[in-house]
C-alpha cells in the first residue's frame, strides 16, 4: 500500500511537472479579431503616410518617391510583424520584429544619405556656375529691356516674342536682384499702353485689350457683348499697363 501510494505520488508529480512545462512553453497570440485590427491599423498608417508625403511634396518642389519608398520598406515589415502575432512561432515573430527595427534604421539612413547627395550635387553645380543679380526690367520698353539684357551674360525670353517699342515690361522672372546662374533666361512679359475704351462695345473692348496683351474686367460682369463702355475706366486712357494686366470698365 505504501509503495503504491508513493508510485501514485511520483506519477502525479511527473504529471504536474509536465503540466508546468507545457504551461511555460505556451505562447500567447492575438485573437483573429485583434490580428485584423492590428493589420488594419498598420495598413491605415501606411496609406496615411503616403497621403501626407504626397501632400507635403505637392507644396514643395521635388518628388515624393524617395520618401514613399522609405515608408513602404518599413511598412511592409510592419504588416508581417503584425501578422506574426497570430502565430505561435516565437522565433519567426522575433525575426520579423528585429527586421522592422533594422529596416527602420536602414530606411532612415537611405533617406538622409540620398537627401545629402542631392544637396551635394546642387552645391557642386552652384559652385561651378557663377551667379549674377538679375537686372530690374519692370517699366522699361522693349528696346530698353533688350539693351539691358545684352549687357549681361543672360538671355531674354520675351512674351510676346515681337514687342512693339511702346510696350512696357509688366513682369519678369527671376525677379530683380535675384541671384541667377550665368547663361540663364529671363522671362519678361510686355503689355501695351491702356487704350480709351469709351463708347466701345464689350466685344470690341475685349478685342482691343487682347491685342495689347491686356484683359478686360467688365462692370457689371454680366454686361452684354453689345453694351457700351462708359468714360470711367481704370486705369485711365494712355496710362502705362498695370502689372496685373487688367483694365476695369463699366458698361451699360
């Protein structure tokens, strides 16, 4: 009886030990719902990151592809890492989480290294080309602008191409005194003097202003094409062309 009790006790201890070992080896993981929520959050994060990068790059000159690649690289591993919490394989889970950490560092290094390379190329380009301050051309006639550009290592890009001498420069790019690489083109827009629109129909006034590279702003805006312009116009006749190239006239 005593030996039988001891044997039963030993078997029970072994069974208990087996249970403890099994309990220690058990691996917790997310439920199916939790795993789907995790994956949904990761995918949502990636999509939101892409939208944010695209929006930011739309306000700043340049491509968003490099930033998106960095996000996609880390994001792809985040998806797999989130999915691994549905598995019982701890080794696979650890490998995926370690990959996320390593790839995050690699993506950051890639982004900043390529960014620095772009800046270095720009610095080399700026150093190889001497700059010159763009001349002030606003208010000058076509011949005066041509003479001013001819005395500098810049080229004139006039709009329209054929400029009557009584037309005036109303805008330029680059702006006056802006540092510009030698050999660059300066885009200059010209317009003619403001004509007298008094007595013209709206259609005739629009055609006259268009021939001078100007634009009509009719008051009221719904004035008919055969309505007549009144004397009060802005700017007044024979004024230099305004920088916004718009002439306001009242019709009735």
